[in-house]
């Protein structure tokens, strides 16, 4: 079972949902009992409205035309997947239910309900809040940033564990970067059985990648002045022996 998440500053549900919409490459569409997996077939406009361009052999267009007026015709599911290989890579799921409306050769979803499920719980996202929110400023670069941190700077990741409470590192076998947003960095602590997530908040929100670099330097400086956690120190001693 995953550990309880540390409650620190984090993106609001509507902002997180917009980030998922902005970065997801695919979505699953359930309509009239059928389910289709669409890759690269959706777009999101400035107001968070989803537009689909289904393939020619898709049944979605027919479903949109034949559906009774006023009834939800589809549920779209988007997955927020960690770019770094970790256990349980799906970090969140977003469902949007609504009615399809044909528009310029595409299908626009007129939303009726949006639900976001995160490790900290499931929440209904207000449609007005979803339309007004903007993606996290680091969302588009997150995959590149986390992959670079994990593959090129594993020593920095280990150093950051010095900021983690010892209890959270008990029996840890691996620590990997799981997520980053303007408010902080999240690490995935994996154990022989189970895993937990630990959030390292920034001293101030990062508005872009250049500000993120400064926030990370501050975290690493704090970690440099802290001692190595006993759990990881013991594991390294065992490996060296």
C-alpha cells in the first residue's frame, strides 16, 4: 500500500486537470456501450474544451448524431502517466462526461461533469473552474526534465533524499523522481513491498524552467547541509560489501 502523501502546496484540482489535458497523448472514449482508444486524435482549446478527430471507421460520429438531445453521449478518460519508469506509473486519471457536437468535421465535447482521481483522493472539478484554469507552467517540459534528472543526475536524486524523513525511507530499495510542478518535486520511494511518495516543496513557485533550475539548486543546497539518511546509507554499505 502506498504511503499517505505529505500535504504541501500543490496544484489545485482544476489546474491539474488542465495539465493532464495538455500533456496526454491519448484518450479512451466510451460511448453507447462501446469503447475506443484514440491516439493523437484530440486537441484542447484555450477554454479547456476537447475536440476529437476520430478515424473514418470510428462509430463516434454516428453516435454523436443519433444520441438523444440533452443526454450525455460519451465519457472521455485521460491518464497522467509518469515519464520515468516507476511502479504504478499512472499518477492521476481524468474523466469528462458530456455530449458530442459536430463542428467543422470534428467532434466537440460539451462537458457535463469532470472528475479527477489523484492519490490524495477523487474530486469533482467544477466546469467553470476547469475552463478558467491553465496548465501548470512546467507541464509541457516535465517529461524532459524528469527523464534528464533520473538518467543523468541519479546522484542528485540520492542527495535529495537527505530532505526526506527517515520513516519515509524505511526499507527503501529505490528512489526515483515521479513528478514536478511549479510548487515542488515529488519522489517515489519504492520498497520490496509497496511504495510511497514524498513531496519536496519549493521555497516559492516556479513560473518557468529557468526559475525551476533555481528552485532545484536551493533544494540541493539544503540537502548538501543535511546528513545522509540512515536507511539509504545502510543499503549502500550492504551493496558495497
